[in-house]
């Protein structure tokens, strides 16, 4: 167990900083979340500030001393950033190298060149899922939308038949598969095994993305039959490059951290002996930090140098990849502070009491909490962070696989019904040239399908494991 895990467990086990009863705590939690929702939706305050103010309000409503609330928030923020901050940064660098070197375009062009008309929606799922692994959702959309629009235009496809599978691939990766920020924070909060979560996440993600992507796109194309808007088809990201990295080496580089983490999980299950030499090696190379760092270093050669980048250009690419994630890191950190405040005021025991008296399965409860926060705030990341903090105590006494399924239940809930308070909703609407009603009938319904199908498969897995 890492020192970070020990710190988090120690913090989680601490005495509550208030003696409030369950009724007062319940009101405090609702009031704290209401403050966050109101600040984000009504006053358009940045999520970092909203989570910080909401955490202080939560402590105040629960009757906790202000100094203790500040300490809880600061501890949670520090632990969360220490746990996932470097991983988010490495993921951002890998994604930027993929985009700037033309590696993303190479994957797209190769798959499209080998795909017939009937297989195009399936090709779009594959492209989005592979490219979406190291990229944040918004970056993935900006990178993929030009491709979606060009394919729809050249092949004379309905835009929804091509676009929905691509969006489904990106969204499922964003909600269920580490190293995306949401799943990483949930893993950190409930103490899940990253390799096992990744493996089970892939098991849930594959059928989910098929149903929400190629299958649903048939109906979406009938409901909203539109063509690609001409004005939104921009130049290709790598149009000015003289050469691009090869298809095989690009895919291998992107999948490298996933493979290393899966190998570690497999060896942990099969060998299950911390003193074994093989397990010691895989524990190091399969740790998220080393796996992602290895992928970034390899990408500098297989993507950056292959595209003819000089040392200065490589340095500039890394530089530009880090600036946009400052906001994400602050939101994730503040979310960790909110989670720790929830734990320290004694909400954990309240949730345990609630789940016992109502006899709601822990996985379903986690999903419902994430759904409620997602609907209220519009942010999948805020929903994941807040829900993980609320249900973290339920992980106590669970097996490794059950804790991983808890993370996936939260991730599935965080994707439920994207609507007008979600930045992604407006991004999709504008790029595809749809009105609000059309966006709800396609994008919002697709997100809901991902969420519902995801939790169904999580519950089915819980019966087997």
C-alpha cells in the first residue's frame, strides 16, 4: 500500500469533526451540494471556486468548526492532487503528442481507407475509442469532429450515423476507463485497484459502446436526418506536416500504458505473492505513473521524432499540453477537498446507515447519487468526485473486484442525460449544426443509454464476480 493510500485511510478513519445527527448531516449534504449547483448553474462560477465554497458551506451547515473544515478541505485537495495530478499531466502530454504529430490523423485515415460503407459506424467507434484513451473529452471532440464531418460529407452519410458512434466511443472512455480524471479520482477516493478497474471497465465499455454507438445511431439518424454543415469543416490538424508516424507504432504507443497496467493486474491475480520477482517488476512497470511516463517517453520518439519534430518543437508541444489542464487539476483537487470534508463530518456512517435501512445495493446507490449530481451540475467530473466521496465508506469490507465495480457504477451515473447545463451539450450542438431539440434527441439520449447500459452490465458482473 502506498503512503498516499495510508494517509487517505487514516483521514477516512478519523473521528468526525462534528457531533451532528444524521438528520442534520443529511440537510448539510443537500445544502452543500445545492450551494455548488447554484454557483455553477445560476452564477456561472468556475467549478473550482464553487466546490471550495460548497465545502465550507457543508462544514458550516453540519456545525463543524471553520478551522477543522478548512483543514479537511486542504488535506483532501492535497491528497487528491498528489494521487492523480501527475497522471493527468502525463495523459495530457500523450494526447497532445498524438494530435500535433499527426498520429491521430494517421489512425483515422488508415481505418477509413480499409472500411466499407456498412462498417463505417463501427470504424468511427474504434477510432474514437483508441484516440479517446489518452485525451480529455473536450480535446477528443475538437480532434474528431473534423474527421466525422469530412467522412459524412465525402461518403454522403447522415451525420448522426457517423457522429453518434464517435461521440459514444469518446464518452465511454471518459466515464469508465482510466487514465481519465474522473475514473482516476474515483479509484483514488474508494481505494480501488487501478488494473482491475481498467480490466472490468473494458468488459463493461465494449458492449455499452456498441449499443449506444452503432446500434443507437440507426435510430438517431432517422430522428434527426441532417448533413454535415459546410462551415464547420476545418483544415486537418496535421495538414502542414511533411511526414506522420506510422499507424501500427502510433496505436502501440497509445495502448502501451493500458497493456502495462493490465499485465500488472493479471500478474497480481495469478501470482498473488508480493515477494515474487516477476510480481515485483510488474508492480513497478504497471503502476500508473511509470506506465504513463513510459508511454510519453516512447511517444516522443515514435510520434514526435517520426513527424520530424526538433527538440525545441517537442519541448513546445509538452509546454502547450500542460496549460489547458490547470483548470481540470484545480477542479479535481477541490473535488477531493469536498470529498474529505464529507468524510470528516461523518457522512460516511450516515450513508452506511441509509443503505442498510433502505436495502439499496451499494452499486445502485452509487449510480443514483452520481446521476443526481450530474443532472444538477452538468459536469461528469464533479458528479464522479462528489459521488465517490459520498459512497467511499461503502467500499469497506468489499472485495477488490466489488470496489472496482463501485468505481464503474459511479462513472456510469456521471454520464446520465447531458443537457443544457453541460458544456459538452453545447459543443456537440454547435459543431453538428443542430437545434436544442435535435441535440436532446441524439446526444442526450445517447449519454443516457451509456449510463443505463453501463450500470446494467456492472450489476450483471457483480452477480458473477
